[in-house]
C-alpha cells in the first residue's frame, strides 16, 4: 500500500493521479475529511481506502507491515498565518511522529518541505544540508518547514530512504480551493474573466522593475513525476530542491496566461499589500544539481508550455486532473 497525506489538496491529489497512471490503485489517502471543500480532487481516481488524519498515526503504527512508502504531502501552507501553534501541531510534531514510525518500521518516506525555507535567499537556493541551520525563513510557515528539516538532519536513525522536497512555486490543476495561496496563473485567469485585465504587484525594491520580480515556477505534473521517480529509484537520501532551475518574471507569467487564452496582454500594477511587503521574495531559483546527479533526466515544462496546458485543458474547462 502507498500512503499519501494531504490527499485532497493540490499536490497530493495530483500525485494520486500520477500513481493511478502508473498502475497503482492500492493507495491509502489521508486528510481532514470533515467539512472539506476539496472532495472533487479525488473524483475519477482509484484508491484503496481513506482515513482521517486524526487517526492515521495510530493506523500507521498498527498496520505498518502493509506500507510500501509514505508520501507526506499534507501540511498547513498558509504563508499569512501567524499562529505558530498551528504549525507546531500540523507541520512539525505530526511530521516528527510520521518520521519516527517510518524509521521504526523501515518505511521509505518522501515529505514536503518548501522553498519558503530559503527566506530572502541570503545563502542562495542550494539544497545543501550545510546551510539549513543558517536559513532565515520570512514567516511561521517557512519556519515550521525549516525546523522540521533541521530536526531531520539531526536524527541518527532514519527511514531506509527519505527525501525532503523543497517545492518552489508550484502551479497547476486542482488548486482551485487555495484562495489567496493559489498560483498567480489561477488568479490571472480569474481576473481576466472578470475584468479583462491582470493587476500584478509593483516592485518596492530598487533592483527590480514592476513585474520583473522573478520566481522559479514549476508545473505540478513535473513535481509528481519527480516524486514518483524518487519512490522508484531511491537515490541518496536528503533534501532536494524541486523547481525548474530557471527563474522567470511575473510579467512573463501574465503574458503567457493571456496568450494561452488567445487574448492580447492587458497588464497593470498595484501596490504589494502591506502585510506581505516586507517579507516578499523578489527572486527565487532552484539549484537542481542534486536531483540531476540522482539520475533524474526528464525535461521540465517551460513556463509557456506549462501555462498553456493548465489554462486550456483545466482552468478554461473547469476540470481537475
């Protein structure tokens, strides 16, 4: 049995689609199923069973012999949430228990870290273990992910294989429920439909012009391909960046979205909200050397090709993957 936590969410549900496409149907899906608005993310997917996250840890302890691998994708991902107790419970302590159980019973574990751990990028965007203790995330969410990475690296006993995935700016189908945290592509399509144009954040940094803030945008179909590769190949354990290795501007992103909708770009700028302005990343770009050395050879979607696929096949048709 393969376990996927956060199975109703964006990346988790896309991972289940990937697993199904590879012939895996004996999947235990774990999430908060009470009053959840993401149920359609599991539509037309084949699973073995579903279990609430509140009883999953007990289940894992009792039935560990049935488990092939744990994909721990579930987390609280709201970067504007300031209540650290929520992150301590869901992102740190819950993850520690999963790690300890996987270690005890020697179950491979692949878990979601985040590029939010890199903060302003003072130490670069390399997935070297040497810089983890020096990183300074910009919010409690990033802190929780980095705190778990630090804890993991301090453990003398580990699962037989483990990988902590530092996801960069992931976009793609099944993210409709994320609200403010959904990708800029999602919000661009919504704004274009409603107003005919897209408003990007102005730059409040002297080194960047409006719209030229840069991020490493990675399509979720590439993300789940990498996750599956790591499960199958189990290279050297460790932290792995998961981006494309190529930063692109928000202006490029908005333009590609207009093009995917067969519309002329209509882009204007508004002030970055005050509550995120002093913690805003102006540049991220994953160093992807480690994943390539691990043997991953598949090319990533270009920004234009990923946006075109997402917009034309999912957003405009209001479909999930």
